[in-house]
C-alpha cells in the first residue's frame, strides 16, 4: 500500500527534477538523437540499451525491460518504496510534502530507517567534535604525521571515539535517543546484565556513506596496539557491507568523467590519494570484493585500476577480484607497487603524476594473471594444477573474443594445444550452465494485443485524438481489461501519463508502452491519423470476428441439443451482428470517398 501523495505534489516534483540529471548521478549517459543512452544499471550488458527521454521524462531499457519515471528509477536503483523515493526527490527539489496513510508495517520500517540515519548523523557530529577538542589532540597529531590535513578531515568528516565504555551512550541519552534503537546501528552494544556500552573506544573514526551521502556505518582505527587494528560497524537495516564502497559518494562524478575508478583497500590509502588530487578512488571495507560492489562501480564505469598492498594478502585479494571483474565484463588493470610501499606511502613519496604514469603502464588483468598468478612452471604437476585453475578462470570471461585471446595466451604459456584447452573450457562451461529462471520464462509467455496497445499509445501521444476514440466507442471492443482501464483513465482526464504507466503492474503491457514512448513520433499528423484509423478498424474487426466465432459455437451446441428456440435466437443475433458489421463497413467506404 502506497502512502498517499497529492497529485499536485507529484507533478511539482516532476517539474523540478530533470530525469536526465537524476539518472546521470548513477549512470554515465551520452546524447543519442532525441534521447540519452548508457549501460543499464539493472542488468549486465556490453552495449548500451538503457535510454532516457528528456521530453517525456521517462527511461526504458531495451535489454531488460525496466522503465518508468523518476520515482520508478529511484525505487529500483536504491531498493526503496514509493514513499521513500518521493521523500528523497522532494528533498532534492526543496519541496515540503506531507504523506498520507500507510500500513503499520510500512510506517515502522520507514520510520526506523530514518531514525537510524539520524542516529548515525548524531554520532558523526559527536565523533567530529571530539576530534576538534583537547581530547582529540593525540588523534590530530597522528593525522598530521600521516599528512592528512584539515581539508580532508573536514570533507570526510573524520572523528574520534574517546577511551571509555559509555561516552557515546551518555551523549545519546542526553540527545534523548532511544538506546535500544541506537543499538541497531551497532554503535553501542547491549550488556548481559542490562544497559549498553560503546562499541568504538579510543579510535580514529571514519564515517561510511552510501551513494546518496547518508552516513550508514563507521570504521574505527586504533592508535595503539589494540586488536583488531580496524573495527567496522556490523550490518544493520541501513548498512550491508558488501554493497558499499568507502568514498563512492564523493568519487562518483570523477569516476564518470574520467571513465575509470581506482580501487584501494584502506581508509588512509583513499584519503592520501584524494588529498593528492586523485578523486576517482574508492576503498573496500576490509572484506573481499563482492559482486554487488562491482555492480555498483559498473554504474559509472567499466574500467578499474586495482591497487592492493604488495604482500601475500594483497596478492590474494587481487586474485579473488579478477574473476568478479571478468564475470561482470569489467576491464581491470593491476598496479603492483614497489616492495614495502602501500598506496599511501607511494603517493606521498612520488606524487600523483608518478601514480598516473604507473596506471598508464600497468598490465591488464589477463597479463597480470599469466605473469604473476600462473608464474613459473617447474614440474608436470605444476602444469596440471595451473591448467585446471586457468580453465576455471577462462570460463568466467563473458566476452567470447577476449576468452579466445586468453586461451591463446594460456596455451602458449603452458605449451598446451589451443583446441584441447578450448574444448576443456567448453566442457566445463556446459557443466556449469544454468537454466533460465521461471519468472523470465513466464514473462516471455505472456501476450499482449499490440494493436490495442498501439491505440492506447496513440491516445497518450496525441491527446487531441481522444474525442474520436470516444465517438467510435472502440474501448468496448478491447479484449485486454488492463488496456481498457488504461484507455478509460485517459478519457477521464488523467494528464500525468507517466504516473499512469507507473501504476501498471510490471509486465508486457508496461514494457511495450514504455518502448513505444521512447521512439520518435510520426513525422506528420496525416500519418498519425491513418495509423489511428487503421488501429480502430483492426480492433473492431477482431471483436466482430470473435463474436461471430462465439455465436457459431453456441449455435452448433444448441442444434446438437435440439433446442430450436435457442438456435433461432442465436441465428437472429448472428444475422443482426453481420448487418451491423456490414453497415459499419459501408459507412467507412463512404467516409473514405468523401
């Protein structure tokens, strides 16, 4: 159940938010005729099939069928409900809104998430204040030593959690924050015997933001020998660690403009690069790279530069990442830093220009795999083990051309016949192949009358033709109840067409209407008139044909039952229908002559 939002507020939000500007925050778009195109953020693709129409303020993906208006996009991209999308866009447009009734469950979830965001923001302010106070002197000294200045400290809103067990607990109590709710953020932890204590104690604090810039979690670095060295917030209703990248909210515009992203492991590495002017950088959150994080990057670019520490752990992190990049059709380069250097050390010692030069000459992931991961082959056993690993690695490459090039390189490295290696890859690929999901199959099986749908599209595209549709009474001949109701809504004065489509269930009607709306209108009204007349004629002819068929079946059944009275009644109805149809055809011919 949606919260009620007055239609005038919906229209006002749409008038102030340009869909191209909104989607450009998430997807790199390029002008293509009357539309803008880019790689779809909702499914994996190599060639752009995602299209945005600025005139009608709608989007549609010709690959996966997702489409709609600004609200539909924000709901899909952020995984939120309608009310939350309205709230976010209203805030962006500077519009005050009051939402109506919603279910108790919806109200609870929405209210709780909003409160958790607010609690995180309160905690961030608290940590930031501590850093600026006398208590934060040691942390400020540490930041100075790492050459992280006030600009970066302020921009990334760094903070300090003092030593002690209940400083934040007391602060939240003073702010009248319910501690049971604050515990859901992971900032404080319940005691076994009642009460709460601070999770972060004596640590430099890094607020973690989502794509929209809201604080969803924290990372804390100890300044002493406490373990663990880095401590992150646990997952919560507003934070899933495998879906967030540190710094993404600040880096996304630079990533889009430069068309590549630099990926590092740690908070300090990112801050040092950012301070050196390298803005298009993100960091993983102390865990292995996930598919969701790669998909998040893919919204802005397909090009990645991976810079991990040159130790064994960094090497393994690169290996784990390569397969994901291949599966998601990303182009990755691998930076191998000099021994005993991490990104922070390197950029401070040599500067950003040296780093950019290293990026330019860094190996692509295929070269890195062959030279560094496959390495030297000393024995037959090594050869067999490496060939098995390489087969699994090759199988992950989605691009067939790239896969064949990789097979050639690996076969040369191992001294194996290319045909044998290719056959092995195909055999394992066939073994791992999955069957299509039933939902997709079901969607493809659904049918929609394209003539009826095209007539509805004509009513949307040419509203001056609606009186003719009313005059012809053609909606009564529709076989699709969905399209009939849609037509009736248009006749009833529904002016916001995109909202009308947005209320449709996902399926072929919605997909095909959006697809038609993305296309160029007819070059002149004369053609549009002919198309509309033809649509009306086809819909009516189909209706008469189905009525004749139905009456014929009933007549045969009545005769088989020797029901002469019903047979005569059906025969009269059949003749009346035939005269009516012939009369319409005669009028059509007269009109054509006239």
